[in-house]
């Protein structure tokens, strides 16, 4: 089960959440598998992932010391340069620099040990997300209660919560909380606020073969509430993709599949009467540079 990150303002079980993806990702899901990336993988896309709070936290070094008191752990996970700072041979160590190195080590090791499944909270589909994440792909809708049921991970520890977006140069007293410092992946730059992101986080131990993330068994029939086909596909192609997906879905429970409301109509779907002021003649081969006499004066200015 995923525990609520902020218990004083928990996410509703029925909250509508979206995830945009390639068709191949959906096909993998329909085979009962999902890939969930590590925080370290997300940091390759956004280098500020999980470090923002450390930049804005006023009493960082003092409160961070409460997180991990075992100095041997830092030595085991430090690289050669970091060990040199932690254990200087000639001069007394710089306490502030040592604290910062320890923080960097902890954040790096945390990033290897957390899987982050990112969703977006919206009541309706988003054209921006189609373009960024689901161009010529698909989107699915779900809810926190559905996600809680479907990941087949025995005895896992996890949390779910909504991402808080903070201006990078602003310090806010309300974020100076120890529980926030220990879960920095729930905070991002304000410039990402359009994502309205909900995250499901799973604790793992890293392995050599799975550095970028884990493939996890999932019951898609319980996860997916609806499947939506991208508006960026030609309608005829979208219809064929819809048919293909329906063939792969079980008869029960029935999962609705529809084409996006934003799907463009293409030329073959219009009647010539749809085109005003002689545009039909232009499409049929008329002179595109000859001004149509029927145009209103407001459209004759060049």
C-alpha cells in the first residue's frame, strides 16, 4: 500500500489522474508489465530533481544530521574525492564542506533507491501533455485507489503525494520541515507547475542490472479506467489503433477506448460546402494568388 505523504491533506481515492505514453508502452502494460524509473533516471531529464529543497532549506546541515548519523555509511558510498574531503590528511576538515559532501552522497544514494511513477492530475485531457509525452501515442486515466491495488510488489514500502512547486529563489518557513527534507522528490521548480503532478514512490535496493528502473507486474484491468487515442494521429489511423487495442482488452471488466476530443478533421472528411468564399476552388486547383471577389473587405488588406 502507498501511504499518503501529507496526511493532513490526503489525496482523494477517486482523484482523476492521467498518464501519457507511447503505444508500445501501453502494449507492455497490456502484457502485465510496467517500467517505473528511478529518481536517478528522472534527474537525467531534470537535473534539479530532488535537490531544490536542499537549496532552500535554512537549517539544512543541522536537520540533515538527524537523517543519518552513521559516518561509516558515507565512507562506504563516497568516491575518492569525497573521501578526501571527509577525511583530510593534512589540515583540519571544513565542517560546512563535509556536511555538504554528506548531503550530496545521501541524495545520490536516495536517487538510486526510489522508483518514481509520475501521473498528472486533471479532469480533462491536456493538449500540452499530448505534445510533450503522448505525441501520436495514447493516454490512460486512473485514480490513487486503482494504483494502490495493482502493483504486484510483495511487502513494498511506498508513498503517494502531490508535487509542490516552489520558486527556486524563495525560502518559505512552511517547507522547513524534517519530513519534507527526507522526501525531496515531492518538490519541484515552479516552472513545472503546469504538470500538476501526482507521484507514487517505491523504496528499492539498487542492483547492477537495474540502474535505470524496474519492470514490475501490474494488473492493468484494475489500473486503467479509460484509454484515449492521441489527437495527433490521422483519424483513420486512430480508428485502427482503437480497434487493435480493443482486441487486446478483456471483455470484462470493460475498459472504454475513445479517440481524443482534439483529433483534427482531415481534408477528406469535409464537404466542399464547408469551405467559404471560394476556398473550395483553391483546393481544387484554382489560382491561390487571385483575390476572391466574395471576400469581405476586412480580409482584403495585405
